[in-house]
C-alpha cells in the first residue's frame, strides 16, 4: 500500500498494532500483579488482556515482514545486534512475542489451571511481561525520534507519546473484549458489584492515560510552535490550515481523546469524587474503546505521515 | 468480597504498579546499552572506534566547483548507465535554482550525490549493518545481499541521497564507483564531466587536487547543521531554497530537482 512515502500503511498499522498489543499485555500483567496474582476481578481483567494481547502484535509483525518485499530477508535482522533502534526493537519484539504467547497460554483452561503452581507461573511471567511490553511500546517512538533529518519526529517526547498511547489503546482493547464476552447476571448483586467494580478500574485508568496523552500532545505542539527553523515549519502540517490538520484535530484529539475522555469521566466522576456508584452500560464499554482505538491508529498515521512529508528547511 | 474491599485505591495501585514497571524496563534497556555489556560486544563497534582514532590514510571525497557546472546532466546520464539505475531514481543528479524577479534574475546548478559523511546517520540506524563505512577509503556502501529494505536509512539521511531500487527491492545510493576507484580510475560522473566541475580524490592527502582546492577556496557543505560532516565540498554553491520565498528581496524562487518527487525533502 503505497502512499508515496518510504513507509506506507503496513508500517503505520504495525506501529499501531504492536503498540496496542504490547499495551494490552502490559496492562494485563500489571493488573494481575496488582491483584496479587490470585483469582478475583483483577484476574478476570488480566485474563482478557492476556488472551487478546498477542494477536495484534503477531498480525502487525506479519504485515511488516511482508512489507519488506522479500519476507525471508527479515531474518537478517537476527544475524546481528547493534545500537540501531530498529535492531534493538526487533530483538525486543521477538522476545515479547514469545513471552506474550507463553503468558496467554497460562490463562487457557487447562486442568487444574486455578492451582497454586499455575498462578505462581502466571505471576513470574507477568513480571517479565511488564518491562518487555513497555520496551516494545516505547521503541517504536525511539525509532522515529532518532533522526535530525526528520524534524517532526526528532524529539524525545514522541517515544513518551507512543508509550502512553500504546497502554491507553491496550486498556481500550481489554474493555472492548470484556464488554463483548463477559457473561454477567446483573440481577445477582455480587456479580453486579464485581462487574461494575472491575469496569471502574478499567475506566478510571483509561481516563488517566487519556489525560496524560493530551498533556504530552500539548507539550509537543507548544514546543514545536515556540521554536524557529525546521521543527516550526514541520509542525505546521498539523496546525490549522495544514495538510493533516483535520485528521489530527478531528480524529486524534476529538474522536480519540477528548470525546472518550469526557464520556468516561462522566461515569467515573461520581465514584472518584464522592464515593458514589460506577455504573456504565455495556454499549458505552463497546463504543468508547472503539473510539480510543481508532484515535490511536490515527495518531500513528498522522505522526508517521507528518514526519515523512516534512523535512529540514534550507540546504 | 475480599477484592471489592480494595476498590477505593485501585487507580493509585495500578499507577504505582505501572511506575515500578517503567523503572524495571529502563533498567533492562540501560544494561543492554552499556558499553562492554554482552549486547554491545556482539557487534564490532569497538574495532570501528579504534580504527577511527588511528590516522586516516585514505578518505575519498569530492569537490564540486559550481562555477564550472553548465547543468548538462552528463554526470546523471553517465551514472545511470554505469549502474543501469532504474527509471525514476538517481544515484547522482543535478538541481537548478532560479531566483529573483525579471530583470534581476539568476540561475545556478547544484550537482548532488551521497556525501559519504564522516558521521553517517544512515550507518547508525541500519539494523542489519548492510550500510557500512569502508575503513580502507571512507566510502559509505550498501551490502545489497544483507539489506532488508526497511528504508530506515532513507529517513535518516538528511540529503535524500538514498532510494528504494524498484527492480531489486533493496536500498541503493552513490558508492563513489567503488569498482572504478579501487582500480585507480575516477568515478564515472567525474570522468564524464564536460566542464571539469567534479573533482575526486583523497581528502587525507594534503597534496591531492581536492585538498588543494579546499584549502584555497571558500568551500561549503550541504546542511552542515545536521552534524554529518559531509565529504563532498562545494565551491560557490547557491544555498537558496524554497523557504527563501519569504524573503522580500527574492520573492520568486524555483527549485527544479529533476527527480521523481519534485521537492527537496
Ligand atoms: S549523504 Fe546520506 S546516505 Fe550518504 S553517507 Fe551521508 S547520511 Fe549516508
Ligand atoms: S534499508 Fe537496508 S541499508 Fe537501509 S537501514 Fe534498512 S537494512 Fe540498512
């Protein structure tokens, strides 16, 4: 899929899917460890994350390998290791794929899967999942940020942005999967409390991440706009009047962050502020995460394209 | 029930778990990057540093005397036929810059090629070591058998010197005609240049033609602010770019790159 730039839709999709998968596994493992690794509502959240997380990463990686034209050449990446962010990233990615699949397997209903031995393995693997998931989530941003020849990307904050977006879209994927597959009898009080209890954890975390992401975007825009030279010209592409402005402000900021953030805040606020009750209808748990995921994809699209369409000014 | 009692501080708990996790991740990454660690010693980085500090005996470079260029594209064509470069892409090319308003106008030419930088970003980002610096002569080359066409180097190069070979699907660029210069011949573009605008030689030898020209003229390199230390020098190059349209004294600036993508990036 050629967009007339060196990196096309496959790469953009990969950056999004790998980030989201890594974020899902990271969130799932953190939830599992937060809950002490045993059963309970943290376990059920962790389980959704563990079971869906590997899919986006593997799909994204396959897309990327085929983008190379001759897929088997990708093996050359594993004949050396050097300090190129792409080299380190591919090793992180390979390790992460193995560890995330292992993690997912531990959540399948094996005989005796609630036993102490299985839970202790889940805990151990979760401890590895968190740093390796974060390294995959963050390397994609480091990869873009490494080059002064691409002024739009050449900032440490892109890596931060991609990492937060990865965890936020990962949370969204967990909420989405849970809303689709969780069988709950809302007329049974204990089940109802547990359903809304874990729903609150997820929504509250997501609101927090969305807030952080907006903050990072603000810093990125503000510093780019306040400087002079290449970075200032480059950022014009997403400022009002720029080629990618509509997609950025409409898709990334409004659809992907502000609207989901406001809706989730609406449901989270009563419990957060004065200990009220959290009750969100299932439809909200389907629509809001979808918007977050679309916004996450558009963020990768806008950033990757903006970096490729702009360059240093002068000769 | 036990789980639900914990609910009020859930959010903080998650954030704290995340914070710990981030610290762990950084520790892991940090230990991989420390020089002398297992990861770093897998590469031959250390050897490279040793040889960089040693006295450089041969560093090939080029001087382009823009005063002598007539914009005839003979070098472009010679390069195309030397390497059978596919249509639409170039290892070497000539740009035109037109500026000013009639009757005060000017036009200048700018022959372009890979700068064979001393701090090549393309080498730094290549994940497979397919792009490398030849210790014996400082030429930056691409090993086509190793290149995976990830195109990372195309982004890293500030001079747009690299392209994806549409036929072979590997990344390619000027290599100073290694096959010719290693036999003592001049690169094909230098050999063919009608005005004698392209001069090739060993920058490490103070008596070479290129070193003498550099010593005696006001020379410049492209985008020196990128910190790449190019080894292609220009005499009397016009650095006017499209961004200079904003200058009231020029107003009209037209850059013709003669490449498939029309604008400089
Ligand atoms: S001009 Fe570009 S391709 Fe050539 S050595 Fe410098 S950075 Fe690399
Ligand atoms: S495209 Fe080839 S030469 Fe360029 S960075 Fe990738 S592997 Fe290296």
